């Protein structure tokens, strides 16, 4: 009989968040596949766990997966862990889980900490949908295109972001979404935990003057889509000029994409309308 693949959530900061079941499973399995063995070694040492480990980081997912599947098919039980939180949520794991399922191997989740659910629980959202997009694109142009595609969504948008990119992330979000309400959470469950609801404009100002540490969860609340029904390109551009925080360039990109027309045509007319405001 094949073994079981356990997807084990581990603390995102405070080690007291480790569950009894997670500790037991990590002691009992034959092998732990860890995103970073050096990081996980500290966790195992704290809980007096001596199970053998192999590395399973992003760049090694494809090559390591076949080895792990073979061991599972031979009857070994394997636990997958990430550096923190729940594996497979913006962390390595999807390739292994999919191949294990195709091979008929039992996949057993061991629930526990997650930065995503921790931040959502503090956001005071009404019951309903939200969109989790993980880490956004690294390039500003790609990130703005993503934001523009999400700008009309009527439910909260949730992202992960790194400390060295958070400044440009918030700047681009403010440019595309306007000054929406946002909740940001960093260092969740750690000594310097910070969870704050503010606006994109105020957060952009705050981040520009502070050195931010630790990965973040960003929850951008939906905006009010009170745009009038416009029948012409001129009406749409006038609305954006009067009601949007987007730059002329960003407005042209968005309107051209929304209407399916050339950006140069939009820019020519937008320039005339913007000049009238001068």
C-alpha cells in the first residue's frame, strides 16, 4: 500500500501556534520535505523532532517530486512543510500534490496557521467572496495591468507582498484603484506585529518614510463604481479626468483595453480633454 502525503501547516511566527497534531505527524512520518531545511530545523529542534528531511524549494520542485512520489508508492509517509504557514499557498507544493493525486496517493491536510486567514479574520469583511492573488508581478507594468483587470471587482482583493517591493506595490495600487480603504498586516504573530486599516494614499505616504520589514498581507476593499453610463469616448475620458486618481497615461491604457480600441486614438482625444482643464 502507498503511504500518505501530509500537508502540514507550521507557525508563521509564534511557535505556540504549532498544533499537537502537526507535532505528532512530523514525528511519525518517514520523511519531511521542507522548503528550507535550515529554517525547518529550528522548528524541529524546538519540538524535539528528529525526522529526516529533504529540501523542496521552488527551483527543485519538479526534480524532487518524482523522487518523493516513488517513496510514497513504496509505502513511506511524507510530510510537506513550507517555511511558515500552509504549504501550497504561494509556497511550493502544487506539483507534488497533483502528481500524488494522479498516482492514487492519499493527501491529508493538517490545518494550522496561515497569514491569509489570519489577516482576513481581522479585516471585518462581510460574509461573501474575496479574491486571493498571492504575490503580484514584480514589474510595475505587469502589476498595473493586473490591477486594472481587477479594478471593477466588487469584492476585496487580497495579496501577499515582500518588504522590498511593498512601496512600489502600494504606489501602483493607489494609481489604479484610487484612494480605497486598505488593511495591511505584517509580522503576524511575531513581536512587531502590525495590523492597520487605513487608505492607499495614507499607506503610500507611511511606507515612503519608514523601513518596512517582514512579508505583508494587503487587503484592498472594493471601491464604489459610480461611473455614469457613457456612450462616447469623450464622455468616458471626461469622467476619468474629473473622478479618477489615474494619470493620463494610465487612463489611456485602461480605457483602450476596456473599449478595445487603439491607445494612440484614446491618447489623442484624452490630451485634448486634459488640456481643456488647464
